[in-house]
C-alpha cells in the first residue's frame, strides 16, 4: 500500500486503476483499508476538480413533482394557491421562506437547492 495525495490527472488516473483492481477487497484486510483510503482520496480530488452545481430550484420542484406524480393542483396544496403554483413554475414568483419550508417538508427537496436565486 503506497498511498499519497492525488495532485495531478496522472495521479488520479493511477488511483482509479488501482481502485478497480482492489474493488472487491474485504473490509478489515490490508487491501480493504487501502480501498477505503483510496476512495476518500479520489472523492476529495473529484469534489475539487469536478464540482457539481446544485440544480435550479424550479427545475428541482418540477423534477420532484414528476417523481411523485404531482400535478400543479397538488403543488398548490403545498404553496397555498393554484395561481401561486403557476407563478412559481413559470419563474414569475420567487419562493418565500414559508414556501421553502413547505416544499422541503412535503416534497423533501433540500433547502440549499430551494434558497438559490433563479
């Protein structure tokens, strides 16, 4: 086990290749420990070099509605009025703090997604 920080694309590629070789290692073994540490190092490198932005709040609402089979009427029950739901979905109305709470609690959309500007 010769682990070191991943600093370059070459280091990253070598780490991925090694990860693939030891992927099935059993927990608690020497290779299992290496797999765990290598996974942490790769994750850290990827988070730094390939960050993933949060989705647009309205698109997240639409996506969650689709997953749940919700209609605009169902959304209106969460945010108050059907006209308000329509305005939100067309990005004509910003989300209030109360709406963000309701969407988080009822649709389980993370608040950090909902509080973004759009």
